[in-house]
């Protein structure tokens, strides 16, 4: 949440650039993902330097298969105010799946 808040605050102060344009400028292949070093550079352009723990936290969300690429689009949508499933607490997702399975069985 702290990371999302920091990026959102940056957006409020900087209307010339958008988070999306910064990430997309680093994504030459337009795959919607960046390797760790490019992701770090993009965050640096926003003025955010993550600690190792914070980076690992984002990596768990944006690179769940541990392929070495951060899918930045959910992050961009989340900080733009469009809630993304990737950022929901896992307990809520588990509960929602349980409720869905329960409803299907009835």
C-alpha cells in the first residue's frame, strides 16, 4: 500500500508525464512487462527508490511466476484508481473463491 500511495502522490504533483508513459517508454517491445533493471529505472524516473523488501513485495505481485519480468500494467491501473485483483489481500481472494464454489454447489 505504501508503494501505491507514493506513486499516487507523485501523479498528483506531476501532470506532464504519466506513470503509463514512463513504463511504456521503457517497454520497447510493448509486452506490458519490464525486466527488473528497467522496472527499477522507470521507478527512479518517478522518484521512487524501493528497498529490497518492497521490491520483493512488488515482484510477488507483478511477477508471480518468477520469470524475471514485472507486468507493470496492473500497477499503472491500480495507481490510476482502477482496483486490480493482483493487489487484493490473498485472504479476500481465498474467501471469494470459497463463496463462489459454495454458490456453484447449491
